[in-house]
């Protein structure tokens, strides 16, 4: 039964990622099915990370990330945790590149929300799926860029503090501080807007209660 679980990329509450370690090793050996299982396990989180940053071509970037990650696999990649760290390091670099391209395309034109066409129906559906409401996604805009990056990696990537620090090239103490300040800001705003309702009520805030 355990072998079947490994093959399907399933996880248990005791070790949610350990069962995929064998899948990573199989991918290193060139197993095509293993590549597919890793894509299934991680691609939704990578796409969610991009969408949380309002990236308009999240699916394309996600595909690019995995192509790069599969090319970068080596014998030194022995666990799913290592592979996930590799994937999100690449995702972070792709996001930074996307921001730079966006700035060059837009030039120095001031931002006008009335003319922002990114909020298409599909984008709204993705936001609702990821955070429970368009309003919840907008809450991320309250954060500083550094806070938002930490929160999205921790929430959508489900990275540890150490993995997040490695992706961002920062020390764990700084990442923990950014996370604490960012989530505290989100909680204050939500408590202001939803007075009297049970807290937390959104997926992002349930994660906060579990990880802080």
C-alpha cells in the first residue's frame, strides 16, 4: 500500500512530503511518469504564487519554471523538499524578471485602477479559488513588497522559513520578521472589517493561525 501511495504522489499527515522523495529520485533517473507526478504535486502552488502577485501569464510562467527545474535536476537533488526549494527559487527569479519586463512595458505612466484590465473573469475566478474572495486577494496589496513575497511563498508554496530564506537570499530571522509584520497587518485590517465574526475565516488567515 505504501508503494502505491508513493507512486501516486499521495501524502500522509505524518509525512506529507516524504512519500514524494522516491518520485524525485525517479525523476533524476529520467522517469517521465515521475516528472508528471511532481508537476501534479507542485504546479498548482506555483501558479497560485504567480496569481497572488497578479501575474497575467501565470500558467505560462509555471510551465517555464518546471522546464527549468527538470533541466536543473541532479544527483544532489535527493528529496521532495529539495526539489520544492529548487522550483520556488526558479519561480522567484521568473517573477522578478516578469516585474522588470512589466516596468519596461509600462514606462513611467502613473497607475490608474480604472484602466487596469487585468481583472478579467478568469483572474477573478482564480483569486476566488486561491483566497476565498477577490477582497482577500486585494488584502495582499496592503503589504510591502518584501512582506508580500514572504507571505506568498509561505502560504502558496508552503515553504518552511529556511526554504523561504534560501529562495530570497535572506536570513531566517529577517524572513520570520517580515512574515510576522505582514500577517499582523493583514489580521488588523480583517479584524477592522469583520468585527464580531469568528477569526480566522479565510484560507490565508487559517494558515496564519497554523504557522505563527
